[in-house]
């Protein structure tokens, strides 16, 4: 099994180009089931994307990945389609459940394995199913599979989500694309990745509008046969490297971004004393000598993202005084804490809140990644720690970070994979 070795305390400087968003690409790939020919640009070359492409091939779509240009071409000729997403292709990637909506919309039936992915809580699919049932699907769960059917097609309906869910919003959008009549989705997720999916669906012939947290979908009347779409940048990757720069950077520039998309994250880092120069398409992070304590709570967009909580916690270990993070999205997302404590962090957890007592001196240790964002928080800890850090189970990292070691090495980090 592969490991990462990091020798910390090395000052970083250089430029990092941010990749396309994994969390935007995955639902758009699922949406390609609704299409004929799609060309996607700015695709991140990460494990979750290759897994989704395997799933699309299994279903019966033709896919071509150009790794040099980060482009995917997909063709669906509607022949020999399997309306099935098997366990072996969905078990490592929660986004596999997103093929449920488009298969049901276009082919009127689907059998999807209950999803896997990171071990950060139950993350049930009940909100996905609630929306699909309102649209007219008949659904049962049997032997670990969701079995859904809509013999006469889906019909527009009013759906109010009891809580905000990115995945459920995306699946409902995909299902309602071909539904007869108007669909109104209320209390929706409005993350940039959801809006990128809507942009793609509108290029495909959809008629979708966003008003606050309400999304209006008027069933597609005419599909556009050829669509080209460039995926948005990965705001979580951007946040991760900004925090890395705040920890051990001398001067790091991150580019290929839209800074207005991460206003909340920028505000939090500035409040902590991180030295930032923000431009429209790039952010320069200069040496930050005095980190201040801060209290935050993770919230749906435009709030502070749960996917940056673990990384920010590492920065909080350098702050003067007590910082607090309340995790309000997932119930089991502090699994990186025991590993950070092994490296010398002083962290206490009570209910949904972690209290970080700083500043703490971190020391290199052998640690184990438990999920995607936890694993990258250990990389950040290794960069700032004394001595050598060994990170095990780094396959989690490969699910969501493109060229992580290369990007850090280009900024003079001492990191290697063995």
C-alpha cells in the first residue's frame, strides 16, 4: 500500500494552478446520460472521475479521456443501455447514486447500489428518494439496491427538502430534466457546483432558473445534440493550498480561479491574520507570522464549507488562544482529530464542536488517513511539523486531489510517495 513521506518545516514558494472541480464534474458526468454528445474541459484527473467513467461505460455510454488536455468526450447512442449501477462501481464513490435521476428520467427505470465513499457519517439517500417519489417514481430498497420505476415517465411536482442536501438537489435536477410540466424545488443547495450543473443542463436544452434557494425546472422540450462545457475550478483544492501557504508559505500564488466564489473562506483567513492579496483570477498568499484564533461553524454554501474544516483545524493549531469549529453538516467528521493529536495538537471534542488550543508545536509521526479531506489535513500538518511524517492509506487523497505531490514539490515541499 502506498504512503506519503513528508519532511516538514520547509518554507514554500511558487505558483499552483487549481484543477477543475471534482464535485462539479461528477454530477455533470451523470447528466451526460441525458445527452447525445458531450465534450467536457478542465476535468481533474482523480480516482473518483475514472470510477464514474467506468460506471458510464458499464451503463452503455462511449467515453474518451484525453489526459494531456484534461478533456472527456462522451457519446450516448441509446443502444444496449443497462439501467444498473452495481455495487463494485458505487462502493468507493458516493456520487454513483447520481445516475439514478437521469436513468429514471430517460429510461423510466433504474437499479442503483446504495452508495459508499468516505466514512464521515451515514449521509442517507432518503432526501434523494423523497424528491423522486414526488416526481412520480415508485421506489423500493432490496438487497442493498435502490429499485426505481416510472412506467409513464416522471411528472413535474413541488418538492420541499426538509434539510439542504447537495446530492439530493442534483439528483432531483437530473430527474426533473425530462419531467412533464414544471418542477419547483425548495430549500435547495446552491453550491457553485450545483450551479455549474444547471449551466450544463441549460446548454443541453434545459430551462432551469434559480431564485434564492428555489430552483424552477421546466421540462426539456428539445435536446441539444452536441454540448461543450468547461467545468469550474475546485474551490476546496484552492482553500487547501491557501491554508498550506498560510502554514509554511513565503510567497505562493494560486491561479486559474474565481476569487468571488470563495468570499467566505477568504474572510475567515483574513480574520485569522493570513496575509492575502486577492485578485479576480488569482490569490497571492504571503508569509503569515501571527495567526489569530477564530470560531466558525460549517454551513451550506455560501457558509464555510465542511470540506475545508479539517484543513482549517491544522491552521488553528498555530493560532494564539482557543479556536472552535462546530461541524453542522456531517455527524462524524472529526476522525482526523486523533491523528492530529498524535502529532502534538491540543484538541478537545464535545458533541459537534472541536476546541483547538493553540499554539501547538506539531511533530512528525506515522498517521492514517480516514477520508478524503482528513487525509489532506494530515499532509498540511506534515508540512508544518518538525521531523518526518508518514501518511498511510493515501488512496483517499487520490480520489480528490490531482497531482498533489507535484504541485507541492513545485513549491519546494519535501514530499514523496513510496
